[in-house]
């Protein structure tokens, strides 16, 4: 299995900012359109990367920028939690 080398947190946030509630497919589409992935990778690997990334992104006070809602399938974008 290919290991995705993550690109910048800034690009991740730029691609997903101000989107409200998003499904995993919507997040992956936004990241694809932004050129976030440095190389082709299987969808399952991209999903794993996104899930891990969402848990690590925090604001300057340490609060999460994303929350997982609806049985882990929908994510709320950063703007609403800043």
C-alpha cells in the first residue's frame, strides 16, 4: 500500500474552508480539485489520511477545527468552530 505524504495543513484548510457539513466524498473531491494529493492513491488510503488529518487540525487555542457528526460520515468545516 502506498503511503501518502501529506501536503500542507494550509492547503487542506483552504480546500475545505467555508463548506459547512461535508461528506467524506465531498472532502476528497475538494482536495482532488485543489491538487492536495502529490500522487495517485487508493480512495481508502485518502479516506484514512483525511480522518487522521481532521483529528490533528486545531486552532491557536487548541480547539479542533473540525468535528465528526452523523456516525462519522459527515464533517463540519473549520469556519464554524473557530
